[in-house]
């Protein structure tokens, strides 16, 4: 299978850089599979999983906390607010984060606080879902 260059970049670092066979990302419009020579494409990415098929055919899954994807025929760049491999997720911390978000939702006094708590909850739930998907 043909490969293409993938970069996953956070504000702190280059999380991943290398040739891959396929990437599946969750966009605001649904899941999108990206292969080599894909048409140009740009999309917003909510919290969700990223499935990467490496050059050797192995698959890795990561939890993405929002961002954007930019695709060209030869390379794909994912700009992520935060991202971590499924096997690196601290499940206890994610559960505590979920509990904190639920508490904040209950105690929110305005729409802004409610929205921030909901985003925190979605990130925590995504991390928990992705951690259960690890290979």
C-alpha cells in the first residue's frame, strides 16, 4: 500500500512524524479516512480518536482533544490542542477529570461555565473510550 507523510503537532511538540498507510480522524461531519494521494481537504476536529496505520501495517490509536486536519496528496498535518496514545492514557486521572467535569456542570452559574464543563467532560470521556481501544 502507498504511504504518505503524517505530522501530528500540538502547541508543545511534534507528537508524531512519519510515513503512514492510512489515518482515520473524526471530523465535525463524521469519520474521514485518509490515504496517499488524497484530495486537498481541511476540517475541524472535535475530541475523538485518531487511528493511524503505520508503514509496517501496525495500527496505533490516539485520543485527540480538538484541532484541525489539513490534507494534500503527499502529506497530512493534524494540529491538535492535545493528543496522547491510547496506551499512555492515565485511566484514573481521566475518571477523576470526568467526575470534576460533572461536578462543574452541576455547579455552573452561566452558559460559559456550562460550556467549559461540557468540553472538559467530552475530553475525559474521549480519553476513557480511546484507552479501551488500545491494541
